[in-house]
C-alpha cells in the first residue's frame, strides 16, 4: 500500500516538476502577444491623434477658404470703388466737393462696407481658429497659423490705406494678393503626415481649386476696373495675363490630383455657370485693352457673370473641403476602433492565460499536503 502511495507521489512529483515548464510555455506567448498588441494599440492611438489633428486642420482650412472668398470680394469692391474716379474714392478724398458725385461715391462705398460685414464673421472664426494651433502640431503648421494671424491683424490698416489714401489700384491688388497668398498657403499644411492616398489627393485638389478661384477673382477685379475706368494700365494688363496663365496652371494641377468623379463634378458645375460668357468677355477685353471706351460690355453685367462663375467654383471648393473633413473623421474613427478591438483581444488572451495558469497550478497544494502526511520532501 505504501509502495502504491509512493508510486503515486512519484508520479505526482514528475507532474509537479512539469508544471513550471507549462507555466513558462503559457507565459512566453502571452507576454509576446501583450507586447505586440501594446505596440499595435500605441500605433493606432498615435494614428488616431494625427487623424484628429488632420480633421481639426481641415475644419480650420475650410473656414480660411471661406474667409479668402470674402476677402477677394471686398478687394474687388474696393478696386471697383477706385475705378469710379469722381464717383468713387476720388470724391471722398476731395471731401465730396460735388454733391452729385458725393451720392454716387457713397452708394459705391456702401457696397464695400457691406462686403466688410460679410467678411467679419469669417475673420473672427479664423482668428480664433489659428490661436488653437498649438505645440501638438508640426512646426510648419504652427508657422503657417502665425502667418495667418499676423496678416489678419494687418487687414484693418490695409483697408484704411485702400479707402483713404491715393494708393493706386495695382498696389491695392498687390497688397491683398499678399494676404490671400498667406491664407491659401495654409491648405498646403494638409494632411500633415497622413499616408492615406484619398486624403492626400483631395487636399491637393482643393488647394489647386482655391488658387484657381483666387485667380478668377483677380481677373474680375482687373476687368471691372478697366471697364469702369475705360482704360487699363500696362501693369494691370500684365497682371491680368499672368493671372490667366496661373489659372491654367492651377487647372492642370487640379486635373493631376482630382479623381475622375471629382473632375466630372467640377466640369458639370462650370457648364451650368456663366463661364462661357466670362471667357468671351475676357477675350474681348484683352483684344481691346487699348480702346476700352468702345467695348460694349456692361460693367455690372460682367461683374455679375464673373461673380456667378466664382461662386460656382467656391461651392465646389466647399464640397472638397467637407470631403476632406469627412475622410479625416473616418480615418480617426477607424484608428480608434482598431485600438479598441486589439485591446479587447488582448484582454481575452490575458483572461484565458490566467484561467489556464489556475488550472495547471490547482493540484500543487494537494501534492504538497500528501507529501507532508507521508513525511516526504515535496521534491522527492
């Protein structure tokens, strides 16, 4: 009987000595899984944070493009105001010596001031937004945000200079172009370091469309000036031709980055606008730049047709901006979901491993108690 018990104890001893090895076999793969899973979770959370920043920047960029659209309109209104001569800014600078000119001048100034009111809410939104671009963003993004903030602080003095001094229309265009270049260059900061092809291509397409629209507005200002003043300087004509060339380059860049569906949508939008009329009027303007007094284009009609084309382009720009925001949101949600799924799997692995360890080790106390009763060492 004792021999049988000793045999059982011996058998249990061998099992007892095997259990540390079993525990090691459980611990090693479990530890490796936890380590790899932890790396995966960390990577997912980092991606989620980057995508969240991309989403925030996309939202800010959308506000900046809205601001740029309004700033372009206010600049063009100011240029038109200057072009009206004694019925515009010249009357104000002369303290409205002629009552008839005063009425016309004040009517046109109201158009400018109304545009200032349209700009105001977007000005506040962007000024607030750029202050929220902190140390969590790359240096390039922070620098772009500071540049936008600095330009916006200078806008009141830029307006005052344009309306209350003798500064020429080409200089007004140049000063506003400097501001708009800074605003639109913010699009280049998107999409941070994302490796998502869809996000990258759409942001590049939107940046190209933003510049395309800006050049369209430059042409609106110059043609409107020439038609109203019935003459155009060689400097303005040179700037007009340069703007047309830049717009063609922007169109080519858009086609390079846009998808087939995005191209189709944009072309359909332009086809529904007054673009054909705008192109025809611009050709007539360019061909008759030295004799604009004989051109039959009505300035107000031109302004309306060109503004319609710009508005259509801007609406499409908004569509791209919203697409970028949505894509960044999808990527963020996907990264968060990935982290949660991996975390859930790791939790399940850990629980399973603990249960297995408990199962393997549950007979150890029984073996110790039996060896003690028989007066044997647990290692016997």
